[in-house]
């Protein structure tokens, strides 16, 4: 399983209990698809940098979870068809050890020194 981070912007007309209910449904979807919740935070209502639809502000929600690519596709689909989600962005969390391992594999090619006479 890989670790994913998702940031959601929800419609600003939602009340706090509705936002909490949305997060609980999302957590249930993750656990129902053999995923594992790592953490979540409700960042609250913030002004948007540009208007999305007719909304000038949105409610930001951060979710970090472990799951499979199939879970990721299901989550993206459910966020896409939901009328409460204005925007969503999901990224794969890369492990520091994985990045170091990849950087060790890639070595810069050194051109052979030209023979000078």
C-alpha cells in the first residue's frame, strides 16, 4: 500500500456538522476498500485565490491515508461526482529512503577526457 495525501475544497455553505459527516463518509470509504487512515485535519473556511463557480471561499480538508491505486480511483470518482466538492488534489507521498535510493542509482555520466597532444 502507498501513502496518499488529499486536499479538498468543499462548498462554503456547509455547516460544521455537514463537513464532519463528509469526512466520516470518506474515512468509511477508505476503510471499506482495505485502506488505512493515517490522519485528517479540517483546515476551515478560507478565501479562494480565484472564484470557483460562484464561490469566493471554501472549506479546506486534508486527509492522509494508505491505500491501493484502486482505492485512489474510487475516491477520485466519488469526489468528482459529489456536489459538495469544489476541487480536490491527491498526491503520492514519496518516502525519503525511496528518494535517496533513486538518487544513488542515477549517477551523472562523465565524458571521457579528450586526449590532448
